C-alpha cells in the first residue's frame, strides 16, 4: 500500500490564482493539488489535500493524520507567524513535516520572518512559487523511502 502524505493549506490559500498574482502566481489551489497528486502517483505516494481558513480545523486535521499519514506538507499561511496551537499539534505528530511558503517570507515584512512551524519542520521551502509544493513532495518521498 502506498504511503500517504497530508497536504495542508491554511487561511486564504483558497484564493490562490484569483488575487495578488504578483505575489502568489496564477495557479489556483486546484491546479496545485492536481500537480501534486500527479507527482505523488509517479513517486508511489498517496495524497490527501485539505485547506481551511480555521486554525482549529487545521489542528484537528493534524491530529487525524496521526496514524494515517506518514508525512505532512503544510503551508500554514498567516498562522505560520502566530499559531502555537498548530506547532503543538505538529509536535504530537510522529511523521515527517515539511513547511512550504509560496513567497519568500524573508524578503517581506518583518512579522513574516518568524514561523512557529519551522522549529518542527524537517525542512522549509520559501520563495519558489507554487513549484515549492512539488519540491517538498520530492523531498518527502526521499524522507519516507
Ligand atoms: O508565502 C506563503 O505561502 C504564505 O504562507 C502565504 C500567506 C502569508 O500570510 C504568509 O506570510 C506567507 C498568505 C496566503 C494568502 O494567500 C492568498 C493567495 C491569493 C490571493 C490572496 C491571498
């Protein structure tokens, strides 16, 4: 049976491709999920893709991934910079965690420079556009091999 990876996207990422293309690009979240799912097939992985604007929902999904997913790829959106609850949930997850940011958070406002999630993540990708999700999936395949 293929190993499952949970792909989590946080608040406002449902607007991907619809607003602010100069920062986040022109691909929609559905485009990204389709590409990640196709690559996962090639890599012999299964993907469960979820997006929520609500912190508690993201915490619930991270808890549910315990025992069902081998890894989590997460773009926590703005919760990266505020959420100890998401960090705590990830700390209770036994598998691999990779953090993705579409934009280079270090080139933006100072309040985006720190992510609570980064202290738990095996790796962080920022500023590679939506391609970052595919790079993270390739790295996840290596980590889970
Ligand atoms: O660069 C990233 O991926 C971020 O996680 C995106 C978050 C931002 O708060 C983080 O600092 C960096 C914002 C996601 C908003 O996504 C939108 C997409 C299209 C249009 C409007 C918002």
